[in-house]
């Protein structure tokens, strides 16, 4: 199997605190991977190391066959790695349509040559309608509800036309029907050929979405396999419920 | 409106203003107008980094002074003085390079730390100039210019020549700021102002964009400073690096509004004129008091400046 993403023995420390301890992870093209773990287990640090927001001290991240070591976050985005943030971080002074336009101008533009202004606008509308926000294209992010903010966050990540999308807790705080909406959206994106890593605390959502489940506890990977098997793993149960 | 018609219209307005001032026959108006226009350039330049990217520069006076001292340097060096347009280019290059270097050293800092670093840079540069005898050191330098500019049988009073140069610079600065605002670069700058992490994640090369902003901003400030020794006649470090430039470059965009090119333009025209008026009618040192008071008032009643006030009005109407 040639992995799309290969995380090889990645470690990260913050002073004396070991946030990641030799994490190994491979993700195949087109896969839907769930990543879970208790609070503070290093999930977001792992995402930050993969996406270049943080630089890992040890180990190596390979994406699409190339080492990502030393590349800045924007360079990784140009190569097809996109993420949404745990807490939505919209560009507050830009309209929704312009929020979506940024990755198109700076990433898609760069990758596949100049786009025509009309096709950029059309694509903005298309992406916003994909997440059901097309009627608010000319609103500002401050007019949005929490769930809409998360949808915008996803739409902006998808606008970069990534090969791999990392959705960092895009469902926290949402209602059941909103979670269903989000899952449907992620499934649609996956069917369009985007590999997805879903980081989530809501187990029902993770179990429905994931083809494979990885568990991080205190910076180490303790389980990796079919979701049904992983949740029965005694070590995982112990990490979540205590002994 | 596209850029070319915009520039054409602005040039038209500028030439009309020049003709109008000439018609009054009052030479002082050119002297006062020069200072106002100089502030238009400084405020617009500050806004490229401070307003568009959200990086507050307290060291504007240093970039301005570097441009001025570049002119002094060439004045002292050459037997035949260089024409001022060439000095403007030279000043722009020197300040642009210093802007790039400052950016490289400080842009990993954010917020108050960046502001403090720019202030420190200004102090360091002032110390260098004070101790550099060739350009006059702490004694200052005298620059003499002919009374009239003679150009192939055509004669123009020097104050009008300097005014015209500054008018052209102001046009260039405003047109450049406006073009940036509407370009891909302007989009990138706005994302840096809003959220740098999210900008990086969207593929925006934030460090490179910030370096472009510091270089452009510094270069424009240097260009504004280059003709200054010829205007003032006697240049000394303490006033060239003075509070007046640093504070005004920040206050003018703040009062006008920082998110668009028109804000610094309005702020500089308004604040510059009021200060010049007060300097002549009340006292020569009251100008900073006016800036301070206006800044306080605006921070309280219109934190987004005049442009913000107008936007608010427009939004409330429908």
C-alpha cells in the first residue's frame, strides 16, 4: 500500500512535557480515518505537526511520497494538505465568499495556474451551497451561528482542493441533526475523492464515519484498527473509563 | 473603478489644486501644502503595514529620516547636486531595504512586541545618525537650494517645485495603496490582519507578504523624506526623528479609517490642515496636542475612523 500520509515516529515536546511520543500513522488514499483520544492526548498537536503549524523535533511526516520536514504550513497546503480548526477561525473582515476566495487565490491558483475571475466566483458559490451557506455569501462571519461557522471553516478548507482533509472537532457543541448534516457533508467530500481524518469526541459520529479508528493517549498511539474492534480493546476502555 | 481612470481623475484634481493655489498668488500655501501632502504619503505608507496587515509601526519617523539623510549624504558627497527626483528614488531604496531588514528581524513578533521593536529600531538609527559626522551628526546639516528651478528657459519657484514633487508622490502612494487593496496581495494582507494561522492554512505565505508590506511601507516613507532637507534647509536628527512623524503617521490613518486607502488620505488632509492652521494662528507647538485630543475623541466615538462612521451610517439606513 502506498500511503497518502505517513507519519513516521513523530515526537514533540513542550519543555518537559512530552506531547507526542513516537507516533506512527499511515493513511491510504480515499480512506476515512477517525482519530480519538481523551482531552490532552495530543490529537491537535499531531494535526499541527502534520500541517506545519508546529514543527516536530523527531520523526518525519511524508505526504504524497514527499517529506514535509521544514516546510511551512502554507507550503503544505499548496501540496494538498488542508485542515479545519477546532475553534473556527474565519477571516472576520472578509465576507463569506471572500473567505472562500482566499485559498483559491493562494493555493489553487498556485497549483493549477491562474483562474478566471468568473470561475473563481462560480466556485465560491458552489462551495458555499455545498455547505448550505450560499444565501449568506455576502454576509460577514460575525452574522453566522456556531454551526454555520464550522461549516464555513470546512468550506474554506475544501476550497484549497486538498487531497487530505483534517477536520479537527468540527462537531463539538452541535445538536444531533446538525451532526447528521456535518457527517453527510464529510461523506460527500469523501465520495469526491478527498481522504479525511476526523478528530472527534462524539463517538456515535466517529463510529458511523470511520473505516478505521486510531486512539491516542498521552501522546502515544495505543490502538489502530477496525472501529468495532478498537472500542472493545481493553486498553482503550481503560484509557477512557479508568480502572 | 479601474486603476487608470482613477489615476487620471486624481491627477486632474491635483493639477486643478495646483492651479488654484497658484492663482491665489500666496506662496505660503505651497509651503503649508507640502507638509500636508507629505503627511498623505506617510499616512498611506503606514497604513499598508499597519492598516492592511495589522502590524503597528511606531518607527515611521526613522524611515522618513533615513530618506532625508540619504539626500543629505548625496548632497555632501557630490560636487554637482543630484536632481531631487533621483534622490527620492535613492531614499526609497535605502528605506525600503531597511524596511525589509527590520521586517526580517521583527516579524516573528506580534502585537505590542512588534511595536516596541520598531520603536527600538528608530532609536538605534537615530543614534547612528547623531554619531555620523559626515551627514552633520548632532549639529545638523545645512542644505542650500537655488531660489528658482531653471529648466531650459522655464523658471519655477523652488517651493512650488517641491510642492509638485510631493503632490506626485502623494498620487503615487494613494494609487499604489488602492491598487494593493483590490489585488490578490490586498486579500492576503487582510487575512494576515484577521488570523495568521488560518491564513497559513489557506496557503497564504504570510512571512513573504509581511516582508513585502514592510518594504513597500518603508520605501514610501523614505521617498516622503528625501526632498525634506531641501524643503527645510536645515536638518537635524532630533526633529527629523521626532515624535511628530511617528505619532502623525499612526493618528492620521486611525482617524480616517485603516481598512481602505481613503482613510489615511482623509485623515492626513484633515489633521495636516488643522495642524498647519493652528501652527500659524495659535502656536507652533500646539500641533501634537491637537493630534492627541483628536485621537482620544476618535478612539471613543469612532474606533473605525471616519470611513467606519460613514459605513455605519450607510448600513443603518435601509
